[in-house]
C-alpha cells in the first residue's frame, strides 16, 4: 500500500521528489463519495483548514449533481469568508520568447520555425510598461522563455528596469516572475531585485506523461522542475506560485498533485504557495495533442471549486486564456486574481505587433476586454477591484503571510487596501461613468469595516483626491 496517514508530510525532505502516482491513484480509485463524507469535508474547509489528500479525493469522487452543486456552494461561501468580494488585477508582460526546450504543447518550442523570436530591448520594455501604467496597471508578471539569454542576472535587470518606469502617477509596485527553474544562487540573485512571487508550473505532475510531452532541453528533467521552488525557499525567496496545465493528463490527478505540492512546501518550509494557477490548453502554433485529456467547462468549474476548498488561504489565478463569461462565473466560487487588458505578443501593449497571431504569441487568449471593461464588469457583479501590493512591501510574505491568511484575517488588510488602490484608479484613469460606479462600490463596501478603519480609509481617500499616492495598511 502506498497510502500514508494524514501526518505523512512530516516525512517530506527539502529538495527531494514528493509525487507518488500510485498513492494518488489509490485515493482516486476509491468508491464514489457519500453525501455525509462530502458535507464533512466541506465543513472542515469552511473552518479554514487545508484539506488532506484523502479529503480532496472525496470531493473529486463526488459525482452526483447535488454533491457537485454543494461543493460549489461551499467554495462560494469560503471565498466570501476569506477574501470578501475583492479581486486582484494584474497584467502579464512577455519579455522574451526564445526557448531551447521542445515541449509539444507550446508555441515557443525550439523546433517551431514559424514563431517570430524576440527579446524586448530596454527601450521596448519601457514603452510597454508606460502603456500599462497609462491604463492604470500596478502589478506585472514578467514572462520569459527558457533560454541561456534569460539568466538570473538578465531577469533581475528587467525587474529593476520595470520598477524604474514612472509615467505621471503611474508606477509598477509589484513584479512577479514566470520563468525557468533556477539554482539556489540564481534565485537569490532574482530575489535581490525585489520581485514578488516566482511562478513555476509543473505543467503535468504525472512523471510518465511529463516525459512524453518534454522531448528536449533542460525541461526534460522532471525532478529538477518539481523541486525548483524548494530551491527558491532555500534561497530565502518564500513567495512562490505553483500551477498545472490542464489538458495534458487527467484533471483529477493534477488537482491532487497540486494539493500534494502544497503539502510538501508546508511540511518542509512552513509555508504553502502564495498562488495556484490552472491554465487550460488552448490553441498554440504546432499544437496537435488530441482531446483525450481535454477539460470541458463543467469539469473545469468543478475543479476550481475543489481547489478553493482544498487550500482556503491560497490565491487562485485565472487568466485571459478563458472567455469572459467563464471567468465571471469562476470568480464567484474560487478565483481571486485575474488579468485585464491582456496582450501576450512581444511588444503587444505598445501596439506594434498584430494580436491573435499564433506565430507571435505562446497561445491565443479568449478575453479581449480592456482593463477598464474588466473593472466595469467586476463592479457590476458587486466585486471590489484591487491593485493592492501592501503585503509584499510590508514583508507579509511566506510564513508571515500564512500567519495572517490561514486564520482568514487577511481580509482586514485587503478590503481597505483594495478601496485605496481602486480610488487611485478612479482619480487617475477611469472614465467618468466608471468613476461614478467605483465610488458607489467603495461606499457599499464601507460597512464591512469597523468604524475606526472606515474613518481612516475615508481620510486616505481624501488625501488621494488631493494628490497623495501609495497609501496602504
């Protein structure tokens, strides 16, 4: 038997592989879950406890329509408890698409001669960021192919360059990274540049499937990628993000593996991932994978709800790969971060490159809304758009972040900070109609705060209207 008791994580070792496919499949191959089991697991999650693998398997094996409905209701309730109605906004910015790997699902694969290869120059990077700042963005995720040109020194230099760009009241306050695994020393170099979260997606956690998709390059090393964020933790970079690319293997296995990865980080470093991402396979140049593991919308919404219940305190990211209607739905019971006004072509924000060109982007996006249109729709759904970066800059990351977020206290900071960053957007960038809706939303959300905090928020909003910026709790 590969099944281990609930305390199994204490046996995890730093920088050692931790995925056991047989263990995961043993749990998944158990009988269908009973209503009583499902209710017990949901209740534990609503008590803000991270679920065990056994409990996650119970939710996955809940196949009855009423059980799935109850899982989604539980996820909706949990999200309200921990995150309130706020949604964090960011923008991806591709810095370079050169790549030495041969990944059969990716438009950047080395053998793809149709892909227009490019690395942004310093001036081009500056122009891209200026356009993003003119739109009101405050949070970026810089994306790089895996290539010797994009070494830690290069990544650190582009991060510092991004922070230096200031246009009007615009500035980038948090730069996250999506790039290749690094050595411990490499992670230290990048950390010193002041990054936020370092994301590395395993793509698929199933070792055999992983080998089939990764044919050449450093990315062929499954264990090197699996333990990469351990090296980040060893380097003192305690703010990390994990993810899987759904459509490469059975979605049930990937959900279990994402939770197992969370368990591993908690066992070894006392801190889980800051974010979990779950992109679905979309169109890409030279993509011919078939539909064996395609995840339909019904299963996709279900797995998002299960992940929300499994890791209550972890941010969940849904990108513009997905259409607007589906993103709006998933915001209700799981997702806490989305991008807006997204362009994934190199140089796409400054308008020089054609959009929706598979030879100039990694994949196609399916949500073309501008940042302001996204904000308008969030407000229409009674959501509170946020550009907050306070936790990162106040040192509320890693284990310290867990101390706030696991018990659910983070809402005390996030709601007022969301209001303040939204107020900045309304003053500096919003059209008059959006501004009116935004101020009304801030007023509607004031009753969430105690009288003292609400008073301080109102004072700071007045300071923002008078020209002050970057006020936060």
